[in-house]
C-alpha cells in the first residue's frame, strides 16, 4: 500500500500562464523555493530541482517528464530523496471562468513503511505551500496549517507566514498522526 497527496487549488490566472510558471526557472525560485530548476518542456526530459537549505547541505530532487499535454496535464516521475523510491506527480489544469484555473495535484507512491510516512507528511506540506506561492489561491486538502498573511497577486515574491490551527502544539513540527491520509 502507498499514500497519496492530493491538492486542489483555484488560481486567479489563466491556465496558459500557470503552465508557463511550472517550467520557468526564474519563477521556480519563487513558487517552488528552489535555488535552481532545470525542467525542459518536452516528453521524456530529465529534470532537477536544486534546493539550498543554507547551513545544511544542498539537495537535488531529480526525475523525468512522463506526460506533457500543454496546458492541461503534466505527469512527472520524481525520486523521493529520503526513501529512494520513485513517485508520480500529476498536475492537471482546468480553465474556469474569469481567467481562473483549477489546478489538481496528485503525488502518488509514498510507501507506508520506513521513512515513507515522513516523506508523505513533508511533501503534503510542501505542495500546499508551493501552490500558495503561485498567487492568491484557495487550496483544499487538509487543515494542517492555515495562512495568516500573503502578498496578493505575487507569483512567489515573498513567502507567507504560517501559524498552526488553534489547539495544536506549536512546539511540534509534525502533523497529527494520519492527518489527511486517504
């Protein structure tokens, strides 16, 4: 059995603009929080997201573009860095009225044993945060963290602040056991 991360976000941008941000290396430094991104827009291309965590060693997330249907569907094969298994990230864009886009993200392949649940929790939080940095959005998934501030209209120019929902222990960096698992 494996776990799946699932997010739905409504973005106040047309689907073509959202699609372009997915591949734009300059935009990725904002919304994806990477130091560098290499992700060619073509089927079968290898990609790398390079993260620099400051005083800790940098990390690289590598994978391959499996499916590319511009500007509707993107499927990525992504190696999970801690448990060293391959996962699949599917991003689907649906144009809505008034130049808005519904983005559906599904990240599959988190093992239930070993460090799999740790990877699942980390990516569930990360994807929620990354989607919020694409601009003012409504993200539906789990009530892990709630936003208390953002910069309207930003494409990742500055990160929002977060606070834990009332009743959660602020000293614990992890979510309640099993929160949001499907």
